[in-house]
C-alpha cells in the first residue's frame, strides 16, 4: 500500500486531516461533543428562563389591554413558577432527542423538534391547570411564553451552530470518513455528502475491492485501497465514519465481516446505505409480513401531518394573497394585451406529482410567434436545448421582460396552488422532455408538487447550471420540513428584489 500513498496524499486534504488530529489531541472527538451538549443544555435553560421573564414583562408590565384574565400578577410568583416549568421544557427537549448527536446541527429539522417540544410543554401546563384549579397561570402569559420558548432556544441553537461551523475550519467537530464501495452508488453517496458542506464529515476517499488503489473515482477522491487495507486507512487518516455502499459489496459474508469488526467499535461508526439510494428519497416504511421484515417505498414524499401542514401553509398565504392582488393581476393582463397580440395567460404543460401532467399558468411574456423568431438564432436555439433558459431571449416582449425581472410572470400559478397541482415552495417545475435530464433523480423529483418558489429561486435561479439545479432540488426533496419552506419563503423576498438570475 505504501507505493501509492504519496500519490493519494496529494488529493486528500491532508492539512485538514492534520488539523483534525491536532484538535483530537487537545480534546477527543467524543469530549468535543460532550462539551457542546453541556453548553447547549445550559443555553437552553437560560433561553427558556429569558422567554418566561420576557413573557411576564409583555403581559403585566406593558400597557396592553388585550388580556382580561384576573390572576396573580406577582413577579415572585411567576419567578418560582419559571423554576418549576423550565425543567418541564428541558425534559421534553430530552424526550425529543434534542441533545442526541444525530439530531444536533440539523437546521430546520432541529427547529421542528424544538417547536414540537415547546408546544407539548405548553399543552402539559394547560392540562395541569385544567386538572388542578389551584394552579393559577395567566392565559395571556402562557400564550406569549409559548412562541418565545421556541424562538429563544432556536436562536441560541442557530448561533451555536454557526460557532461549530467556524470551529470545523480548525479541525473541531469534524469526522474523517471513507466510503466502502467505489461503484455508482458509492459515487452518488459521495456527491451527496460533498454537497452537504455542513454535515461534519470530511470525505477522504473510497475503499473498494475491484478498484486499484490510487484510481480517481469522484471529484478529488481516490481509491485508498481494499477492504483488507481498512485498518491502515483508518489509522492513517483518523477515520471515524465508515459508509458502506451495500450494492458495491456483493458478498453478504463480506458485509458481515465489516460489521463484526467495526460495527461494535467505539472509535469507528459504520453506516450502511439501503442500496436503493436513487429511489429512496420518499422515505421507507418497514413492516412485517408473515414475521418477515419488508421495506415499502412511499409513493409520496409528504404524508400525514407533513402534508396537512404544507397544505395549510399554501392556502393560508395563497387565498388572502389572491384576494388582495386580484386588481393588480387584471392590470398586468391588460398591459400584456396592449403590448403585443395574443392571450394574456400562457399555459405550459409540466410534470406534477407522481408524473401527472397539468397546465401551469403564467402571464405571457413572449411573442406568439416566438418559435419563428428563434429560428433566426441557431446558437440561441442550441443554448435553449442545453439549459432550458436563455439570458438574452429575442422572443420576450417588452412587458414580458419587466415581468420576468420582477418575478411577476408566475403570479397566476397561485391558481395552480389552489387546485393542489402546485405548492408555494417546491422543486422547479419541468416539462415532460426535461424528465430525462434528471436521469436517476427523476423518480424522486415527482414525489412532491413543484413550487412557485424553491431552493433554486434563492440560490441564483438561472445563473446556476442545470446540474446544480438538479442537486438543489434533490436536497430539498430529501430534507423537507415545514421550517425549510418558511425559510425559503422568507429568503425569496430579497432574492426577488435583487432580481438575481431572473431572465
């Protein structure tokens, strides 16, 4: 193995690996996480206490005549009450796994757990007050405390996460990882992990039985050796995560050997892929049939309460929004008719959830003879085939150019949201011919409704490559949460105002 180590070291980010080693010498990886959890625990206690104090100030010390409940207003009473309630909130945080490593630094998914824990804690207090009348709590105080006990801990966790991201540049909270399997699935896993820059994993390379050591496999990643070389690879690069691409190891006995040797190790964590990486985006359900476990792939990415929450968010914004802007929509339609001949609304056939086709509405931004106009520009025609977009499109009308720059051309798609064909937030809609461009990812894309806005909208829109759009859409589908939708909606406002990538 030594004969090719020097060549591989040129590709591996040795400087960062050395930083990780130096950081681990100062404080072990396990100790780093213990210290982080202690800081997080103390921060949550402080933030929840601040939330209760601020709720008291808003309810009893500001001159708001909103709440009429007649209860104790003594500060000392609510101070003692806070000392009782803070442990309740912390207990629910523990119950929701908010101090377990696998649920930390998870962004919107972590916020979702914080919100649920705070909501259930509030509900427990309400039920306790109903069961025991001697527990006197101002309803207004509790109503104010509920969102504050979510906001302050979430803000604290957001800040601490940024601190950890900074420390990772110096080797802390980073775990070197190697993928066992250099086949197509292993490379897909590498692509996903490399695109998830905040994962905390430093992908060092691959280990594969069928690939010669030193072979370039993906990005700047090479084959580091065979499974028999794992001990040497783990020692040399301080590996803490082994990611097993199951489809790359055809022998079940070989897989069992890896798990027997490393699966119970205290120094190395083994993760095993499903072998169905390209179609597992929707999630899976494990159930037993005749006492045998079976995996069922969900046909839709969102089910149950997730689907209800997303529908509520769509309708809560879309219905009032349409009522307010309806006169404005009529003015835009009139301007389009006066600017060029043709209908005001353009209907484009696109792919919906589970491959169901529908017509997406847009304000017409092109001349009706656009295809004839494009024939005079063969180089632009080739660019359109490649990117599905043109930066300087001769087919676009004057009013159409304005509508695109201002992102107003897609406002009629609010009616598609009402019809449940689209969502406010989702992957970029694609036409039937575009499905093939998504290759193995197209089955994943069609498990959710396309969106008027989405991660592509706040990431540069047409300024990013088609491949990047696909990766961004797949990240959204895999990591969806209602908080991610809210975050994207908020980020859409400055993206639209800046008009970045809008054409």
